[in-house]
């Protein structure tokens, strides 16, 4: 097909005036997701208080003179922002404020993602793909799914790709090999410190990763990946932004284009009961993608220690689910 004849892809981004979006948006208009010849329309969503700042971001997007950006609008109403969108990045979320308990954080974000789930259900394209980035990401994804009953749960995923990328990079650095030589890493569970970064199926240049980096590496590997986000905040003074935006692009790109044959990535998706994880919970699994669909990789052997770590993350997610039950138990 002639490039000029391509129909634009409409992409909504919530939290568009925030720091992750400040990287993500400019990567999108550079063609880093869909290529340099695919026209895109951006719909930017923010809370009313941030609309002024968002308009400044929109001015900068215009000033790129991107050849692929063919439409741009700013919104504070999700029903407008999500109208007929093909793709949605739900980045916007409320951060933990002073004196806020974990339950309060879950509650306030649950309401945001319930409203956005309902809006996607009402107005997005029936084929929309929704990537949830905002924390607490697994439970926010679950809430969005449960509030979008006319869309399929497989149209949603939560981002654990940043954890996955961190794990890949750590193994590459430990073995002094390029990141491209690392395969088979898995992030299981919640995007929190209960996640289980699993090195047991990983290979480096085709060799078992633990043979390359030594068995003693495992404990520090798990803790480093789990605590990397907090460590970035400690050192940089702000949370991960460009690496988060890059991970969002990686996850959406793999979802759309497929993972290479024989390899997988990690995505938080709705559980079908695989590996004994409660059905319906949004859990990070190893997934293969093909033709715009994901599939949980089945049949990987788990030793007792791995199974216990996976169960511990599941229990945390079950507790999170209980705290927001009133927003997901639809009639
Ligand atoms: P910022 O605080 O810089 O930006 C968030 C933006 O969201 C703000 O501009 C805010 O006004 C907006 N917002 C809040 N409520 C909204 C609503 N109801 N509708 C639309 N917009 C709304 O945060 P940033 O650093 O960009 O991070 C965004 C989210 O990503 C946070 O929840 C953060 O914790 C989460 N992260 C998730 C990661 C993951 O791996 N899943 C990693 C990176 C990041 O920490």
C-alpha cells in the first residue's frame, strides 16, 4: 500500500503532562512505535488542573514538525480522549501523597481506572489495545478490565516490561555480554517488591544464565530488580521516566508486531489459571505475542523456591483485589 494512503492510528495517552509522557510522546511522533511512515493522531488526557501545562507540551509536539503527526488534541474528559482510539497508554495516576496509606492509594487510583475503563468501553474502537502503566499497575489493569465488559480482557495489559528490561540489562552487565544475547528472563507477579524476577529459564548466548553468572548471583539479582525503581529515585531524585517510556513502547510494539519465534517477554495479563494463579487476577507472566494477540507460555518447570515466590506475589495481589472489590464486582 502507498504510504500516503495509510489511515492514521489514533493513540490516547493519559497523564500526558507527566514525566513519562514527556519522553513517550516525542518517541511516538518520531515513529518509534509504528515506524516512520505510519500517520498518527494523538489524544492527550490530563486532569483539569494540568491542562495548561499539557497545552505547553502540545506546543512542543507541534514544534517538532513531525511528518507523521496528523492530529493532536488535549482533553480532560476520558469520553472525548478515548473516542475511536486504536491504542491507549494509561500512564496518568495519582502518586502517594503525605499520610496516604497503601489502601488509600489503591482506592484513589481504582476510581480513576474504573472511570477510564468505562470510558474505553463506551467509546474506544472495539479492537483497542490498552497498556496500563500507572501504579499500582496490576490492580489498575484489573479494574479497567472489569469496568469495560464489552471489551475482551485480552485487550488490556499492565506494564512489567521495565522490570523485564532491568533484569535483561543486569544479566548482560554481569556477564559482560550485550543485552541482545539475553533471552528467557521472566517477571512473575505484581509490579511491586513482591515480584519474582526469574533467572532459571534465562540464557546468555544460548547458555543457562546461572552458569554464566554463578549461582550466588541469583539472590542479589532478585533484590536488585525488585528495588531498582526505588534506587533510581534515591540517586536521581525522581522516578524512572525515559526508561519507563521506552518500556511502554517495547511492550506495545511486541504486542502489535509479535515476539521473535521461540522467545518471550513479560506482561501483566489476566490469568487463565496458568501456573495455579487465581483466574481473573492480573499477573505478570511469560508471554508470546503473535498477530496482535498474547498467549501465556505454558509448561515451564518451576522449582519449589520459585513456586513459593510466585505464590507470595499472588497473595499480595489478592489482598489488593480485596481492597477494591467494590469497584470490580459488577452486576
Ligand atoms: P507524573 O506524576 O510525572 O505524571 C502523572 C500525570 O498523570 C500527572 O501529570 C497527573 O496530572 C496525571 N494524572 C493524574 N490523574 C489523572 C487522571 N485521572 N487522568 C489523566 N491524567 C491524570 O508521573 P510519571 O513519572 O509520569 O509516572 C506515571 C505513572 O507511572 C505513575 O503511577 C508511576 O508510579 C508509574 N510507573 C509505572 C512503571 C511500571 O513499570 N509500570 C514504571 C514507571 C513509573 O513509576
